[in-house]
C-alpha cells in the first residue's frame, strides 16, 4: 500500500488536491496522512488562537470525509508547527512514499511568497514530491479572507456593523489586527478592546480571530499580506481631523501597495466601545 503525505492549510478541502490524491489511488491501494498546519504570525501574537485551530480542524475533517467517501483510507492532524517543521517531524516518525503539498496560486499564497514549497522539496529529499495549486476562485467553495485593521476604533458600532454586513453578503472569515506599541498600559487596553470585539463577533457566529500587531498600521498590514492569504482589507479610523492614520495617507498606501480592495470605515469617537 502506497503511503501518501498531504500538507495543506486553507486549500486542504480544495477539489484539485482531492483529485490529485484520487489519481494516486487509481494506481493501487493508498493510505493518506494529512497535515494541516495552523497559521501563525511571525510578528505580534494571536488573541483567541483557538479560532485558527478550530478552522483548520473543520477543513481537515471535511477533507478526510471526502477522501473516505471516495474509499480512500485517510487520517490527519492539525499541527501547531509551521509546514516545514511539521513535515520534517512527520518524516522522522513515519515512512511515506509520496508527498503532495497544496497552496493557493502565487498571488494569494503566503507559503509561496515565503518559499515554503522549495524548502519542503529539500526536506523530503528523494521522496516523489508534487505541488498542487488550488485556485478557490474557480468555484471550489471559496471563503474570502478579510483583513480588518483597527485599534482604538475596533469596538466602533460602524465597524462591527460593517463586519456583520460583509459576513452576511458572502462566505468570509476575518482577521483583525490591532497595531499597538509595547507600552504596558496601552498594550493592555488594546488587548482588552480586541478581545471584546472578537467576543461580540464570534457571538454572532462569525469566524474571526485577532492579533496585536506592529505599531505602524501600514507595516502591520503588509506583514499580514506577506504571511497569509488576504483577499480584502477593511480599515477603521476616526474621522480625518482625529486620525493619525489618515494624515499618513494609510488608505491610499494600502490600496497601492497591496493591490487589494480596501474599504474604509469611519468611527465617530462617541460610537466607540459599544460592546464594552
């Protein structure tokens, strides 16, 4: 029986990946192990990290169900390590005859931007290696990844309403980043606001997680776009006369530098902390 190791995160349930495994199964019996690394930022830290693990678990369970429905024996694990370390650890513990790695296309894949696929090729050595590109935009049940950039306005009613509206309009998951300095008092306040916003949105059934990020909002957003798949950006600020972000032309710079749709939500100071 051929043993196949599959490594994927957001694309793990993509039809292209499942078709690649099925092609191997046509040649004879196979047994599949699926590794689903949890996305972790290289900067800042995650608030409510369990949401990332839970999302990875749901995608993994869907993949295993589809493989088993096709009479392909499969089991899998959600792992906290990055994809390279996860594969290295797996190969040290078990023997595999083939390795299949799945990513988004180049323009949407944090793994490709970080050369993860090339690193994996080196780690697997002489084991046959296949890279499958899953383009979820081509009707494979895509769920958009929306980046929300907000700090003092993260509890603003207009921002929370905007996220709810976006969640209702089409399938999406959300990552809220709160750019914040490491000054103890302001850091603690930012974390409190972020936790309240996440609790409010999760209570409405929205898949959302968040993290404290680099204090410069442009840098924080660009780091996130580099590391993760991002399809849309929502930026929340105070009005022009109160917003340092707007005075630094954040919206225009993000539209230019990310080439992504950027929606701007203005929160009046009197409308902040509605969920507190």
